[in-house]
């Protein structure tokens, strides 16, 4: 997998076409905090990466269930924190 790069929201927005054409994943930051990720989905699928992503999803779902947290609650919390920054 290509190395993750970090860019600010404005830089990401201003250079969006370049990032969409690149194969490098991007962590998008605002005021030094990561607010999202862009992960290119084009090109040859690496089966190991796909398996790792599926495992990460499975682990996240298990953690949410273990703590009684719904996806809607996660989205609500994200939106609340996003407005607060």
C-alpha cells in the first residue's frame, strides 16, 4: 500500500483533481486534527489490503456492538464535534 500523506482541507480541495488521479491515500486535516481520509479505489485490487480492510470493519463492528453504540450515534457524535471545532 502507498504511504499515507497528510494535507489540510484547503490544500485537498484546491488540488482535488490531482489527488483523485493519484494512488496515494490521503489523511485530510483541519487545525492539525484528521477529519477524514481519501482512499483511492482504482487500479489493481490488492487482496491482502482488501482482507485487512474487511478485518478492520469486522473489528469496528464488534467494538461498537460490545459497547452498545450504533452507527447513527457515531455519525451524530462526529457531526457534533465537527461543529464544535
